C-alpha cells in the first residue's frame, strides 16, 4: 500500500493526525542531544538508548535530537525492515516519555547510493561525500520520512557538512574546488529535500526543513576563541557557508530564504566569548534574510575548550542569555552521555559517564533549575501525542 492509492492516502492521514506540531515556538527553548549506540539493532541497544532518554527527562528536558545515518538504514533507497522497526521503537520510546523530537537525517551515504553514471571515484565505504545519486537520495528520504514524520515535524538535513571532507574529493569542475562545490551541492539537496517534504505536506503532515548543523567551532575573526579544525581538513566557515546559501543577498528568492525553514548551528566556545561568537552568525543571518525573522536553532553546543564542570556550567549560563533574549529559539546541549565508545570522545562532553554516573553535578543542577522555570505542559507532550505510532 502506497500513499498514491486511496487506501494509502487514508493511512497517511491517520498517521498525520498523530504528528505533534512543530516545536519551535513558546518558552520551552532548552533541549538535549542523544548520542546512544544503535548499531546492534537489538533489544539491548534500545534499552541503552531508552535509559539515556530517562536521564534527559530527569533533568527536566522534554525535547531531544535523534537521528540515524543513511548507511544504517539502507544501501540505497530501500529501507531495511529490521532497522526500520528499531528506529520506530526508539522514536516511540521518546514519544512515550512525552518528548518532542528533532530528527536528524544522518550524513553518511552508503556505497549503494553512488552507483550511477558520472560519479567520480566511487567510495568503497560509507562516505560524507555529497555526489550520491539524486534519484536514490530522493527515494531514500521519501521512504524515511514516511517512518519519521508521524513523530515530528522538524527535520534536520545531514550534519556538519562544511567540514570533514578530503581536499581531493570530487568538485566536478567548480573553479573553487570543493569549497565551491560543497555549498552548491548542498543547495541542490535542500531544494530536493524541500520537494520531498512538500509532497508529504499534501498528505497532511507538517514538515519543517532545518539546514544541516553548521560547524561553528572556528571563526577566523576570533582565531583563539574556539576549537580549530585539523590542518589537513578543508573547512568552510559557518558565516561563509550562510553567505553562499543566501547567494550573498537578502533576496527572498535565495535558497536560504525560499527553501530552508530553520538554520541550525553548532557553537563550541568557552564562556567568555560564547555570546560574542554566536552573535557573529546572528548578524550574518540577519543581513541575508529580508524580514530578519529566520529561526535559528543551536542543535549542538557546549564549552568545547573548557570541559571542566565549572567551564561547562559557565558556557550554559551564557547560552541562557541567548535563549532568554530570543536570539535562538531552541538550543540542544551536547551531550547527556556518550554511549558509543568507538567515536573516540569518551566522557569529554558528557554530563553522565558511560556507566551513567553523574560527572558534572554543577551543570546538571543548573539545567534542572532552568528547566523548572518552564511549565511541564510546555516542555512535554501529552494526550494523543503519547500514543504509539502503528
């Protein structure tokens, strides 16, 4: 049964009725990223992820950022049934706890996504390269949205695509190499993603397209303020990428204005420069948007350069200033716990260690005190939105 049939359309309408509204309005601004390890796709993995959701809920936080990588779900455009079931179970676990969800469409494309004419030096393993086949991407995203949209309206496309590439990755003749190709290709993908999401809107869903979480670790105007990329890694600064996506104008027809609903960024700066450095991107965004009302979300953040309990807490206090002034509409702390030892981060950014021992009590207390100022009814879903999605 497909949505193109009368029965399929009726089924989609029933699922759309279970979808919570977009979460970018109201006083509930603070959220948390989930970094559990789903790769075993079994009950043990689901239980571990659910325990992390419980840690987040105990902090009073009702919005979480969840996602899966393309290579986790598919080798092309056909989703793997077992992984679909696992992903739905994870989303239902958040839903049962009354949690609102930002869903991140993971950036790693499987090798099967590159099997079309014209792809240069096809990757031999999952890759962050953007030169995958458009038709495969569209089918994959459409199928994934059929799974995800009943749980949320907020979709973040990929993750930190302005760094992590190799300097010799294909640039398909762009005169600026990958520094020109990446923004151009991102724009193409946003346009296609918007087309897919608009097709879901016709079935009754809400659909809000977030830009990928722009890496804001470093700004050359503040060379000593934050985390710097490795020398060998090509890097497009967040402000430059926004300029490219906005065609360097405030025109309403630019992709930034016509296609992207919400801009997501990832600032990692210590507390004494936190607000100043984030303000640089706020200023850039305002100059590119005609009415200066483009929503801005911070979908990952922490101190980045001072990982002590005191340093993290100080960065959180600065984040509160941005939330209270409505400079950002939603901010996701990274991270409650690192459940994936293979990523090399260890407990560097975590509030709880791998074994769920509290290791940053000052930060946890500050978060609890802040979330308690927002009514529970604003932070958590209730009623029909707790119903499992069939």
